[in-house]
C-alpha cells in the first residue's frame, strides 16, 4: 500500500471546489483545511482508492464528503451513485447532517437509512430518487432484499469507522453488500484505529489504495489532556462526580461514558440530583427519537450533561465539549480513543477524566499499550468521601469485566490469568517480598481401610 503526502494546501479554493461548495464551506465556518483534508481530498478527486487512518474530530467526514459532492455534482437519475456505510445510526445521522450542510447550494438528493424506526418512510423516500445514500449495513440489506433499492448505478463506496464495523460483527453484511454492487467503483475506507483484522478487510476491499495517516493509529488527540483516578467502587465514583461538578465554570458541557445501560441510568439519576444543569441519557434501550432529541439538546447547549454507553459514542459530533468522563473503563480498548475524541475537537482544547476500580486497572494498562503512553494519574481529592466497597460488588465487578472482555476477545482468559503470565521463577512477589515460586500440585495419597 502506497503512503502519500500531498503538498500543503492553504485554503479550500486550492482544492478547485465549485462555487456552491465553497459558499457552503464558508457558511459552515471552515477557514483552513485540516491535515486529513489536505491529504485526502486531492487523492479522492483524482480517483484513487483511499485508506484513511484519522481520529474523530479531525475533519474526516468533510474530507470525503466534499470530493464526493464534487464527483456526483448534480441530481441525476433515480438510483444512488454514492453509498456511505456507517456502523451506527447516530453516525449515519451525523454524516447525513454533514452532507446537508455542505450540499445546501446544490440540488443533490441524499438520505440516511438505519434501524430503530420502521423502514416504510425510508423506502418511500428512496423511490423518489437519490444521489447519495448513507446507511447502516443491516438496514441497507433489509431494504435491498425487499427489492426497493437499486445499486447498479453505484460509482463510489465509503466505509466509515471500519474498525467499529469489525468490532460490531458487520463483516458478513459488508461481504453481502460487496456482492450486489458494481465491481468497477472507487472505494474509500476510514478508521480511527488500525487493528490486524482491518488489514484483511483492506486487501479484500481496496485496489491499490493510497494510505493517509494523519496521526499514529490509536493515539489520543493531542488537544485532549488526560488524567486517571483510581477509585474503589461505584459509590465513590459518584461522590467524585459531585465534587467535580461544583466547578461550573470548567465543566460546562460534559459527556459521561458508562459500559452498561444500568450504570448509565444510575449515573444520570445521581448527576440530576446532585449537580446543577440538565441531564440526558442515551443507550440501546432508548427510542430513536429520544436519542435524537437528547443529542440535539446537548448540541444546542440546553443540556449540560450527556450520559452515554459506547453504542452511541461514535455518533456524537459536537463542538465545545469541555470534558469527557469515563465513569467505567471501556472493555474494547480502542473505544478509549473514540470516547475521549468527543472533546478537543476542531483543534479546541478538551479534558478527559477516567475512573478505574482495582478490577479495571488491568484494562487501563492494556489501553496504555495501545495508545503508547501512560495516562497521568492523580490522587483523589481529600474532600471526596470514600465509600466502603461491598465484597459482593467487588467480586461481581471483576467477573463482569472478564465476561465482557471474553465476549470481545475469545482468546482473553481473564485479568488474573493475564497478570499471572508476568510471574515466573525468581521474580519478587510484591505480596510476600520473596521470589515467586510456581506451586506444585499437591499429591493426594491413597489410604487403606482398616480390616476389622
């Protein structure tokens, strides 16, 4: 795969965009192209297949939407000529909004289709004619198999957040889609991280691709400061939130991430009762309209706190987020980068705060390996009340962490096992101060029954 570095681009005019797009870019407040836009737009315009490794908040969506709009140019025919695949409905909606913003002075027709709402309205809109289609893989195949979607005119295919698609198990659907679209097309693949399975997808999906990597894979955005607090249990995590949110000048717009819907509800209820400002929560059990309304309210500044699970994390593209708080440590380690990428967007400064229990520290160390840096640690402020950890809570937490990790990685044998792998003969055991020795299995001797 060839890596390409284009000559520096100073303004959007240098891309030779048409006047309609330049006016829309100006209206959106974009002045200077970001590094990913500088490198990617000329390659896409020239017709290359492109693999882009770029974090969230780097202008990645506009990097492929702008040249796509230049290629499609104007409304024509009935069937879509460009398809953008997204792993989540939130991201699909965000991409649709970006297209709406940048295509405002054109007559192009576009639509996002996704699950969570009935397909009937979406099918009716498709029949009216489309130029660009944004879709989640499941909903796309559902409508295609009903015979209501024709993909034979497709000229460009974009896979956005391909790493997340692999994590969510969409590979079979992607292969099915590749079988029903024209083979002669331009392919664009974007990912925030680069993991081994992505190499296989790239070989299968792209032809002689140009690789653009604006930052090292799985590296947090430089404009985001990071800090880690070791906290013994959930109640103490909540006490820490109460302490932090007294600083209303700093914590102006905050996203709090949890691993589960139960924890999301618990955190939202606590913050609602203990901090000033409106709280909204989004997770898999929330209806589509509820989630859309919650994000719109957060985007407008009407809501100060947004509590979310990872399922929704990649669809949140909102500027001005002051802090991201990882109330729970993510189990899929790459999600750490995606979570904290919600702040520090568009070269603004942001802050990430992570809470980790003893059961979660092992996973923090694994995240540090992926991001190639240590997360700075700070002691708990003395004003924060430390609640006593119930034994059952600690045991349940450790078991749940291992269960979720096994689900994500079948080769994972548990945090205790992983930790034990580092112990071998001669290494000092911190618990005893003596060299570690492998225990030999105890022999059970047989016994004779006394004869009476």
